[in-house]
């Protein structure tokens, strides 16, 4: 204590390490690239949506290719606007998904915030169901969005300065989405996952833009 007081009197102050960003492009390289029975719902959500946020890291369209692996056939069908079965290839999915309103807001997003998870236990006829609300703030800078309104591919080397409370999962008691930038396009999505019977992977079954659905049907309606 005496040493610290002496150092303080001499004008020395401890140097604190800069706070670590919540999620960076480098972290995207460590995200799982395919389903596994060991992955939790949180793992799957982080892999898919943080992967889209840093879509071109470590390689071009890595995020969209990861989406393809983590979606069940019905979700792929919706993202690709109901193509023929023979057209649901990875290459065609990447081309279609980059323009899909269900995914375009996530590509290069400024921030992504996950709400609490809701889980419905498995039954003898279906696997475990998981749902999660996501609030995304798209990157609306002029060099990111085209004149059509669709986002251009973001710079993969960019590191987004995300507030910690925005990019983490929240406790059920909290229920909030955290702080997000108010000067950028903001959307809310409902995400659904289901554990497959075999192999027992958690896969995305639906990505719902709540602004669109709320004017057409209730979220709990199949």
C-alpha cells in the first residue's frame, strides 16, 4: 500500500488494458461451420447471425455458406423464394440469400442483440423447439447500401465497436435487448430452431420479420 501511495504521489497511474470488443471479425473464424449435436441453441444462433454480420470473414460469403448448413430444407426453401428441389444447391442459395429480406439486414450489421430463449421440450413425434427474438441494427452507411436499398458486401476486415450489452445473450429476468444505435435501420426478428430426430442437430426452421408478420398473421400461428 505504501508503495502504491508513493507511486501515486509521483504522478504514476495504472495503465488499464483497453476493453475487448464483444465480437470481432477475427472471432468469426472460430465459429462452427456445420451443425453438431454438441452445439447449444446459443451456439447455433451466434454461429449463424454473427457469421452473417462478418459474412466475408475468413472467406467471401462464409456467413451465407454457414447459414445453408444450419438451416433445415423448409427454411432454405423460404429463403430462396420456393425454388425447385434441384435448384437448392449451395451456390444458388448464396446468390438468392444475399438478396433475401430475411437475411440482408444481418449482413454487415452494426449490431445484433439476442433476447431470452424460449424452449419447448421434445415430444415422441418431434424434437425440441427453441425460439429467440433478435434486434438487428443494419449498417446504413452510403458505402454499405446500394441504391436499391439492399446492403452491399461489408468489408471483412472491419471491426465493429459493439457495446457489450448489445452483443451478449440476456437473462430471462432482464428481457431487454440492450442499447442500440438509433440512427440506423432497426429490425426485429423472431427466430425458430428445431432439433432434428437424426442426426440430433438444432437447425433453423424460420426467420420471421416481425414488422411484416404483424400486419399479416400472428407469430404463434403455423
